[in-house]
């Protein structure tokens, strides 16, 4: 039984808290429905939560009873509250710039008191109707603006709006996630791999690594159907100035001979991302990994990295789940 | 009265040393990998840790009835069980555990075979 805002709802066998509340007509926001995006955060003020419902939340939140309703299949009665802890910040779209044929950089004014690590993500919502999406932050906390990378999807409600949204207000919740540079291990080799706008958190990690003078070898792998989707190429090349050990690889699914091989400091290959990564890194037991982008690929890379010797605690994932269509 | 292999191997530290070796082996073993291929790898690793703690005769929360219920819907065969036993043995061999202790761990794991294998 769930007690939510004074009403009792029986949970069916195997049903998630989110599904139960939605089935009873309650309004609860959600996006990925797989425990990744944290849109459906709720608080349990009484009742024991299954551990999986709090996976990836910060300890302080776990202790307060925050959990992810979409993956919480309760084994006992829960007294629930809406989440008010993840404070909302208001911001404004400052600039929108093209990065690739279907990717734009959206720069937001950094709200006062908004603390984050580059590579973490925020939930951005449109004040007029509450439409919400999650985006990673590629910029450093020392900058005045937050840089998000937005994939322009056909019929994308949020991306279609954001590309024309200069001057519009947005609200931000967060930051969330563990894809950020770890200080205190300047010699550890790092592997960063992502597809599409999964590059955004990886750029955040790289910029932070550069700021900290990381000395260990860093390999960045970016996957895209074609060369035009490998964006921020020259900016990443410029990062090799402060990160001499940085190596840049592009994985393409189609491309002409002239597009492949070495291009400046980049190396392009016509091969799936996992193949490009693991042909260079058959052993990963000393490495820290950051893996972002399309969910099934993220899961595959995580498993293969583990089998290649990486410790699970040193594999940081961010799966960019598409909004769940109701 | 002899102390458990868990204590003789070095307690939780021994399980920690074994769990990643064991989990990687079963994930890579095509006969059984599908049972271990969980999106939530942390939770799955936790289960392997509980299993190893149990096989080492250490403190654990494995109860016969739960064990049956948890495995019933997987329809496991004797071949699946044997594959897990092989990987357990290979893990301990890789860690340099003496043969008599490996035998003891195998005997503990075998004691629940009836709860794991269907029919």
C-alpha cells in the first residue's frame, strides 16, 4: 500500500511506485523510466525502500528517504511525499549555436548558488507547461554560463523549442550524476567514450582534467554515424596543449577513404565504438572510465570494460535515455 | 572444532578478492552468462559476493527457502549448476587457494544444489 498526499493506493505485484501512482491518476513527472534520469524522485518518510530504488543517489539524499519511483517495487507499505529537496533554479537562455548538423550548444545564465561539477546533468524545464528534459553540462563551474549540448530531434518538443529560445526563461533542477573528473589521481589513465551528445559530459570531464593538469594518458572516443556528427573537433584538439597525453578517436559508421585515418590530432575509424575502444584497450584494470550516450551501448561498454578488468567503482555511466512515450 | 574456510582464507577481504574474478568468469561463460547479465551490475556483483560468502562458510543471509524461490523461475539445469561450480573452482585456483579448501567450498555449494536446480 502506498500513502500519497492523504490517499491510499494498493500496489500490484511487481508494479513500480511510479506506475502505481500514475495508474491512480496522480501527476508524477518521469522521463526514462529506467532509474537513470532521476526525474521521478520522491521521498519516503516511512517504510523500507529496496536498495535499487536509491542506486546512484547521493548519500545525504538516501538518508533522507529520497528514491526513484520508476524502479521502486516496494516490499512494504510506504508513506510518500513529493520531492522538494532538489531545489529549482531559474535561468535564461543566453545563446544558441550550431555544433553539428543536428546538435546545438545552448548556453544558459548560471543561476546564483548553483553548484555543480562539469559533466553532471540537470533537468531543464519549460516554465509555460513544465515540459522537462535532462542535459549534461559541458562547461566548467568557473564560467558564467552553463553549456548544454542539445540534439535536434525531428518532432523533438524540447529541442525544437530550445533552438529558438534565446531570451526565454527556463528552470533547472539538479545537478545529478557521477560523470565528473575525480581529483587526487593525476596519473591514472582515463578512457572517455560516448555517442552523439554523450560528448557533453565527456567534454566537461576533459576540461576539468585540463584545469587540474592531469598527467595520465587520456583517450577520448566519440561515435557518430558520420564525420559531420563528430563536433567540437578543433576545440578538443586545442585541449591537447594542456593535456599532452590526450588522444582523440572518432568511430564512424559510414565515411569515405579521405575522411578516415589521421586528421590532425584525431584518428577516425570505420568501426563500431566498442571495437575502436577495446582494440586499443584490451586491459583496463588501472583505468577510470566515463561512458555516456545511447543506453544499450553504454550498458555494453560498461560490461566489456568490467570484463577487461575495470573496477565497477571506476566506471561512470550516463545513459541518455529517450523520453518514454506514454 | 575447525574454523570455517571463510576465516582461514581471510574473511571478507578474501571474498572481495574473489568476487570480481568470479563475476567476470560467469559473465564470460556462454553457458550461463545470460543469468548474470544484469543491467544493474552493482546489484549482480552483490549477489555474487553473497554467494561466495556462503560457499566459504561465512556469515550470510542465504536461506534455503529464499534460495529456492529466487532460482525457481530460471529453470536451471544440472549443466548450469556444474558451470557455476567450475567457475568457482577456477576462481579459487587462480587465487592460489589450496585444493582441500576448494573442496570444502565446493561441498558447501553442492549442499544447496537441490534448491537451485529445477526438478
